[in-house]
C-alpha cells in the first residue's frame, strides 16, 4: 500500500506579522541561532556567532555564492503609464530574459518600455507561468546595474536597509532574483575563525528565482512544480567534498539552495546545468549531512525540503513526525522571540 499523499495544509503554521523581520540584525552574526538535533528532537538556543560549537574540524561549509542582481526595473510605456519588469532568468543563447511584467495583459508583444536612463526593453511573447520574454538593447546586466533595484521579498515593507545587506559577504557571480539568505548571517571574521578551527569552505552557484517565495499550489504536495534554476559545482568544490568525506568530515549546506545543488549533482553526476529538483518527504539525502537555514514561509517548498531533511535523520520516522518536530522548533522560536524569513534568524539542523 502506498503512503497517504501529503496535504499542503499539513505544512501551515500561525505566524504573527510582527515576527517577520523587516531589517537585518547588526552585525550579521549577532542573529539568533536555533539548533535542532534530528535524532532526538532536542533544541538549543544560541547566537549565530557561536555556530562553531556545533561544527567540527574537517567539516566543509558549502555556500551558494550567487549574487542578487538589481532585477526590478521601472519604466514608462510608449503611450504613457507606468510599467514594471522583474527579470528572472536568461534565455539560453540569446540576449533575452524571462521576466514578470506589469501590467502584463495590457502590454502588447513588441511594445517598448523606456527606463529612466533612456534604455529600452522590448516586451515579447508569453513564456508560461505568467512570465514574458523581454529583450535588451546591449548588455542586460549593465542595464540592470544602471536602472534596476534589488527585488526584496514581498513581505519586507521597507527599503531602508542598504543593498549590501541583502548580499552575502562571499557573493560573486550575478544572477539571482532573491538572496540565498542562510548565508547572510556570516561575517568575514566568523568565516576566518571557523577556518582557523579547521572548518573549510567551498562554493557552489545556484541563481535563485522568485519560486522561493511562491506558495505551494493545489491541495496536495505532489501537485506543485518548481521552476528551473541554473547551478554549477566547480571542480575545486568537488575535490573539497571528496577530501572531506575521506577525512570523516561532514558536508554542511548553507541554505536550501546549496542543498538542491548538491543533491542534484549527486543524483545526475553533472556539475552544471538546470535543476528543478523538488525535495519533499521522504527523501534520502546523498550529499548533505547538516543544514544551516532560515525560518521558512508556511506552505512553502522550502519548508518541505527542511522537513525532508529532518525526517532523513530520524530512524524510520514518518513524514508527519518530522513535520511535528520541525514546526515544534518553530513554535519554540516564536516563544523565544526569534525573527523570521529573509532578514530573520537562523537554524542549524544536525
């Protein structure tokens, strides 16, 4: 008999609005840290700067080094009126990108939007999932750097925070429409301290799309599908992973995006490409031993991924037991005044 289908509503929880962080903690590593032990369900409260207490010499931190691009572009339509373009991902082999366009229904194919600098963007055909193909005159990233702004998550209602605080300190290749937020807690000093203690760091790249904020569709978990995102695992990271395994260290994924890269590469054997890996419980993790992540939205694919990771560390536990353990840690965090989502506090699941 097949196991019962998981319902989306099984991954809902009540969250007070004032628990959603509107600004980051300063300094970065002063944020709170909840440590969840999968095998026992034990919870420990700490500060992120203390994370070294739970890391060991020969452990390898795997971070997503993608840099958030200023993907939100505001402009004027040919006949007057405002338009907004949120650039998501490049179209292979072209100078075109997939984007969300507003007001999409009113903008015809071939219409041009003029940005504040005078640069123009051509609006093309529909591409599915509510997106349009848009074309740039010249280099797209240069236009975005000139005219764009970082697309903060919809639950952040203020833009008072410096853009640099929505980037990790190790961000390098541009391409994400949203930050890999688990890494926002690290400072250069903390990374140096961990390195002195024998904890190594390696990078992968996954350019994050807005699917990270999209709620699950349908009544059942298996009815949801996620968009493709580009990933890459450099050769030096593959080498670091092999060396870590040989030394008996753990692979510690910094964020759900790093998890998806590592699990995709382990399953496919490919070091780069497009991934639409949708991790739900149960899932046997082949590449990740511990996870640093933030607190995730109710009814989200990220909450499902973390539930699957919790379940994978519980001997023969059904999905609902892992879900109860994870949401129990969320309730404990709320009771202790933790701050949630992108600018909020962190968890370490071991």
